[in-house]
C-alpha cells in the first residue's frame, strides 16, 4: 500500500541534508519515490532520467519502476480535490470560518493548528515552540488537560473573549506572544493551586471549565499577604462551586467568561461578590442531600460525582490498608495505582437485587490502592474492616481514622451477615446500605457547605453529628 513519508531537510556548510534524499539510487533502495515525480505535468523525460539513475542498466527493473510511477501519477491526476476561491477582500473572520467548515479530510486541522498558522503569519514566530517551552516550565499542566487548548482558553479570557472557537478568531496574536511570560506564570500558579486543593489530574477533575478562569485571574492576585489570602479564598470558593453546582453543565464557555469578568471586578475594583453569577446562591444552589445521594460513580465523567470524590481527596483519603495519604505521587503513581472500590461490594448488592444504578453511586466509592482493592475483594464490609484492624499496628481506632479521611462513617459500614438465611441477608443488606448512604450523604453535605464557603474541612466538625 503506497504511503507518503515526510523527510525533514536542512542545510549545513553549503550542503543539503540528508544527502540520500537527492540520490535516486539511495531513494529507491529505501523504496521511496520523490513526490515531485507525481505532479500531473508533461515530465516523462524527468521521470526516465530519475529511473535510469535509480536502477542503472537493469532494463527489467526500469520498466517495473516506470509502471509503478505512472500508476501513482494516474491516481493523483484523477483525484478530485474540491476547492472554494474567495475574493481577496474577504474578511479574515469569514475566510477562517469557511476554511474550518470546508476542512473535511480524514485528518482534520484543529482550531489550534489554525491559530498556530495565524500567529506565525502575524508575528513570524512559532506558537508550537512557545507551548513546548511551557511544557518544560510547567510539566504537570498537561496532566489536567490538552495543553494547547488550555493556552488558547487562558489567552481568550485574558483578552476578554469567550474561550471557544468563536473567541479564538479575534485573539490579538501579537499580544499573545508579547505577554507570554504572564501566561506561563498564570498556568504555573493554576497547577500549584489545584495541587493545594488536592485536585491532581484529569481523571479526578470534576470540571475543566474552571481551570482557564483561575489561570486568567492569576495575574490579578494581590501581593500583600492578607489581601492575597482573601483573593485565594475567593478562588477556592469559585473552584469548588464549579465542581459541585450545575453552573457549568450547559453553555459553559459563555458562563466562564461571565464569571471571569465578575471575579476580575471583585479582585481589581472591589466589586460586590454578587456580581459573579456562580457565587449567587439563589441561581446556583449547593447540592442537597438528595442530590448527593443520586450522584454518579466518579470514574464516569460526572461533575458532582467527581466533585464528591474531590472532597475526599481534599480530606486526605488515606489508603485503608497502608495509610498512604492522597498526594500527587500516590494518586498519579502507576505502581501502586489507585482504584475505585465499592464499599458495599457490588456482588453483595446485586444478590440483594439492588438496582445497578444504585450500586454505582459516588457514595459507595472510595479510592484505594489496587493491592488494597484486591485484598478487600467481595468480602462483607465487617469482614474486611476486621482484617484491616487486625493487620494495623494501631488497631480499630486507626482504621476509623483512615476511613474518616474518606468521609466514611465506620459504624454504618461495620455490618456483617453471618448466620442469616439468604432472604434475611438480602433484606438486611438493603436496610444497611440505605442507612450507610444516608449517613455518608449527611457528612458530604456538610463538606460541600464548608468547601464552597472556602473553609477548611475539619474531620471533627464533619463527624460530630453522626458518631
């Protein structure tokens, strides 16, 4: 099957490299044919000269190679390549929109590819090189999202534009590069802020939309310690409301711009916080206990489900068996990696005929190492809790403390079913599971309130009403 191979060329000391690309014999030894020989023009003489140099005096090979080239030329010549010619006075925005809509080849150009071309046209500089340098300067940024997309979104917001394809077309590309150091500093600040809030990677990220907003606001943070503390408190409230409310479930890009403008006014002009749409409780209330009960399994791409898991990570989420705290290293490590564990085993709930969607609830999930997950397996909660307590040097109290770091109530999880008939067991499982979900939802509802008001999640406060 013929394919196109792209070979980079360069000049050094007056010579063009690699040398073999200009040598017909070396090209054909690699089974390559210069693509210039396929152009649909009257170049038979040029083709025969290249073939003669490639295979010397072997006339049989000459004929075979000539037939190959002619066959490929016919395919190129017969290929239907549609195009649309626009008048030279067409506005840039219109031409770009037409170009994007007509780009229907199997390998589509991304919006970023188009912006790269426009930046180079306007500035003569490579955006690719700048983004590569950003990747070196802030290597963890790519763990949260596609780095070029983040750059475009941050730049669009900083220039007061919607972080979307429509907004990118109006970006001032000269300003983009002249203010590049600010963009790098902002994204570096964003990554540090996310790590402080125990948001470690894209797999556990509840909502991407908030990220470019925080980064774009970073340059407006004050330097005076008290004022900086207040500004970070504001960003913390914004971030967790983005992770736990419905604000960014629809029309997220326009909503992001509105929130960015409002937050910027608060930081720069001292405006009232109710100018920020996401901070208005009446418009975007916090999830109720009932909503928390229904939150989806956090491995799925669910804002509230992942937000609930994020609260657990923020509290430390220590592994039930080995006590390892949730950190960048422990959460993103591949060995041992963390897995999504059913606190009430799926097999136990299925046997009790609990509906599938109720089994895969965020409240029935804890993030533990794969070794712990394999050890726990499908055992009844009381059985694996007893094993963990027996294996811990500090006993059951240490186990209770570790469970609290996941916002898990020990009493409602320490249930077992030895000596029961099958029917008794199934009935009791439903009762115990309902009680566990109800109690844990109360704890998490309190955690939601604290996080969204920018307060610390103190475990003693979260558990004082359920112990």
